[in-house]
């Protein structure tokens, strides 16, 4: 048997010899490192803001920023985002007019192609019948396009007055007629409906 003093001495030695910093126990599936504070993580993510050192560099950065802004505006206009539209294109009435025109196949959208063909025919030696056609075709096409624009103008005015009686409808007829004369793939804002699709 050990004496009480001897027993206490043994325990003291073991306590003194114990390591000051015990090894950390890594949990299974853990990262193996302490989780950083939120402030430290945010500080690490922040990129240092460096001011341009020369006037040329500042001008280059300005041009890059302006180019990026123009791309953003152009994409916004193309998809019909109200935030980026011009004043003439804003509002539910104008959007309805665009959809009303874009859902139809119009003669006016092919006017430039027809005129190009007529000019090409007039430049080559052809018979009398073809020559006569090139003389009378342009005014006939213009009459058809004007009649089509009038038809579209009256139609959109009627629908707009039914759906948006409290909205400003001034100039919506001319707006629709002018859009109908543009080539479909070049229209801005870009068409949001398919040909033949019912306008909601």
C-alpha cells in the first residue's frame, strides 16, 4: 500500500507533466481549421480599389465603363424593359401596339426588299412589260403600305381604348403604323411575340 503523501506526489507529477496545449480533435468531415470570423471573410473578399495612376488609364477605364453601360441599355431596350426604354416606347399602350404589329406579317416590313428588287430590275436590260412594272410598282406598293398602316392604326386604337381607357393613347396609331414599316428583325424594342401569336 502507498502512503497518502506518496499517492499525492504521483498525481502531482502526472499533472505537471501533462502537455500545456493538448492536440485539437478534428471532427470527422470537418475542415481541419477554425471557422474565420465574418468580418475577416468579408475583408478577404474585398478587392483593393486602386485609383488610375495616369490620365490615359483613367480615360480608358471611363470608356470601358461607358461601353458596358451602353451594352446594358441596349439589351434592356431589346427585351422591352421599361427602365431602359425611350419615352416614346414606354407604357402599356405602346407595348400593346408593338405586340399588335409584331404578331402580324405586314407588307410594310418587306417594302425595302421590294424596292431593292425593283431598282435591280430597272438597271438590267429587260422587256417592255418588266420596264412598265418597275414604273408602276413603287407607287402601288406605297398605296398598299399606307392602307395597311391606316388599318393597323384604327385597330390598335380600338383595342387600346377597350383595355386601357385611362391611359394616354395619343399618337399610338402612328406609332403602330411606323413600326409596321420597319424590317421585323431590326425593330427596337425587339418583338416579344411570334408571328400569328394572339396578343394578350
